[in-house]
C-alpha cells in the first residue's frame, strides 16, 4: 500500500503540500482539477501543471478523486455519449501523464450526505454526523442551506453551490430512474470506458454510496457486498474495481467490512479508511481513526487489506476538527495526519508479524 492524503489543489485547500510531505507517513496525494464540472473535459496541460506542482513539493499524484460522472451519464439521457466521450478523453490525458487510478461515484444528486458538519464531542473536537431523523424531517431542496453555514468557507465535494442552485431540476432528472436503471446506466458507462482503461492501465475505483442506503427516495446501488459483486461480475475486467470506503459501507452495520475486502481480492484499487461511532443504527458520527474510539475494528480492516495483497493507495478519510484548525469539514490536516500515522503503524505491525511467522 501507499499512504496518501487527499489534496484539493492550492486554490482550494487550506492544507499545503509542504505540510503533507512533512507528515513523513504520506508519500502521495490524491487530487483533482477541482474546478471542473461533471462532463467537462480535463485538458492534458492542466493535468500536467498539477502534476508538476505536486512533484516540485517532493510528492507525487497517486490517483484522482474524482473525475465526476455527469447526470446525463447517470440518468442515461440523450447527452450521455457526448459526456462519455469527454470522460474517455480525460482518461487518456490522465493516462498520458502516468496517472493510473481514478475514483468516481454513481450517486444521484447528492454525493455523500451528512446532516451535521460540526457535531461537538465531549473533548471539544467536532465531527461530521448523520441522523436519519434529520433527513426524514428536511425538505431535500433545503439540505444544502441547512449545512452550508458550517462549511468554513470551503466548497465541499459534491455540494458545489452551482449544482445545488439547480437542485429541483436535478431531482426531476432522476424521477423515473430506479435502482435497476441506474445500475444499467453504470454498466453502459463502464463498458464504454474499459478499452481506454486497458490501453493506459487505469484502475477505476467506484466509491460506495454514503450512507449505504437510499436517501430522499433516490436510488443507491453500491451499498453492500452483493451489489458490489454484481457490478464487478457484470463488467469483469480487472480495471473495474472499487474504492473500499469503510466510512461509507460501514454506515450499514450489516456490512462486514473485512469480509467484503476478502471477497473481492484484486478489485480494490483504493482504500478510504476511517472509523464511525454509532449512537443508534441510523445515528452515527465520525470518530478518531483509532478502533477504540468508534465501532469498527481497524486492525481487522487493515489486516484484510494486507492479507489480500492490496497494493493501492490508502488515505485516512475524514478526520475530526481538532486543535482549533479551521478547514473544510473532514479535511483538516491534523486529525488526518494522526489517522495516517495510526494506519501505517497497524500496517507495519501486521507486516512484521507475517514475516516473522514464516
Ligand atoms: C467525501 C468523499 C466523497 C468521494 C466521492 C468519490 O468526503 O469520500 O466525496 O470523494 O464520492 O467520487
């Protein structure tokens, strides 16, 4: 594995490449052209400039999160082939720049959903949190307004104000799309992009739906082991894989995270590792990465990745906001650096235990 950290680019991120490098645990960044809209072409010069900036700081690009998929592709509307064409060209440009892992999601309207961005914990740190009761009580069109005050001046992925301004329209697009149709549209997209992925050796890593169930009546399809296995079988190409996001799949307590990891060896191309603390099955908050601070057994998760021969990038996922840092919720430096150190520690211990056993 390689330890990485997500970085939104110098125009958008409060965290600098220098700070990331000085963690020592992190050698690569997961980044993107953050001002590109879904469906827009990523020019090679812009990718190249980003790559040079990262490399000048002594790091490298370990993958992209995300080349976002347009609503036309997700809904299978008339413009989908045009957008797929752009997507293919963007992948070509990434491939030419030596980038071989692309994360994306296929969630309608909202990317990940949280109902609070700054829930205060007893120690004064703040975390992202979700309660189903809050979702059920809110008009989906007001969702953005209800959380935007806590964004600390940042643009959060999937919650871009430009998209949220058209929220009503977005809901309209998905009116007749059920889970099966959404799945068929995903398969259509994957089949169209696999040849370019083969050509440039690009691993596609779909991000699970977060939370792992339908919100606001919108269909969700990457929610559990069965659905993931179906998707991987339907387009049975090693470049078609997933982002193993513990904090997303783990929102459903029925999902056995180490079991999912072990069931699809070779098809996990990227891992987001974080912990959740449940107050009830539908009321959870993001915890410190440490197993004892939340519900997941982080040792078993990392061990499953290790034992299935995982070689891709791992990133500590959302961190708590600690030590008075002001940053995009979930994406401050301090707690993610602690998470990176902890995951690296687990990995080293598992590696040494394995080596001394043989
Ligand atoms: C949240 C992230 C997601 C993820 C996308 C991938 O913080 O994990 O926004 O980047 O779903 O496309």
